[in-house]
C-alpha cells in the first residue's frame, strides 16, 4: 500500500542555504519474503535499518559506485521497503544540476541512483526519520489518483521478477522510462494485487495543516 501511496508525495531535503524538493513519480516495493529483497536472507549489518521502524530511510551502496534510497514500510522486525526510483524536481534545481553534472531537467532524478545523487544522499543519511525528521523527509504533496497510476513488474532483478510492484504516474515525463515501454505495463486496478505489500505510513503533520518544516521548504 505504501508504494502506491508514495506517488505524488514530496521528498524534501533542507540544507543550510537550500531547499530541495522532488515530487515522487516512480517507485518499487520489496518485502521480507521476496527473493529480490535485500531482507530475504535476514538481518545483516547492511540491512538492519530495513527491519524497522517504518518511515525511516534505508540507503545502500551498489555496483561499487551508486547509492540508492528506500522508504522502510513494514512494522518493526519486518524487512519491507520501497525503492524510490524517480521524482520530478520542484525546488533546488540548480543545486541538483551541480550535483548531477547535467542540465537536462528530465535526467536529474530519473532513476534511483540519479535521484539519490541529486539529493546529495549517501550512507550518512541511512536511518533518517522521514516522518518526524527536519532535514530530510517525505511531505504530503498531492496523492496521484488511481486512474493516473500504472503498474508493471520490477526491473533489474531476476528473482520474483513477475511481481507487479513497480508503480508510476501515467503521463509523467520524469520517470526512469516511459511506462508504456515497460514489460507487463497496464493501468492500476482497484482491489487487485496492485495494492503492494507493506504497512501504512502517514506523511505530514496533521490534516490540512502545513508543518513548520514544510513551510520552510516552500520558501
């Protein structure tokens, strides 16, 4: 449920002199009994954060050169998380351009490693609280309606590759690849397996009220 619900939420990082904001448009779900998940073989020093509590950031290093970031979604003791795959840059674009070394807007945050680099996230942010945090957090944004969500199997994996746990906003130019080119592409269906694994995380501070941190990000 959390993976689909993350679409349209805002990933926010507040630096000393800069606010970075990206609207999440693509993500993938992973859970403990999933052979493609880092948590499948149990707790390790690398995956400890993935086992909870929910709402924290799990950061890992891959291919000896890239960091990727995930939102922990399961209850304490369950190794479930959602990989953040792409976001639409909203604020702090110049800072992201400097980090990424490209001025092409569509490429700044299109892909999990690109997104992580654009936000300057590395192992130092592993375990950060994305719900109550003040420097790096997920804000409410505007949830993408069901008729604008597309679902496909996940990519870049071999085990459990058939699971329809990749979610994206239909029509977004900021996804890692256009949804219509994905293997197994189809629109989301209410009441189906499209409701991905994981618990529930409430983003933002109170219904209808902006928190102080969200106000700072909007300045």
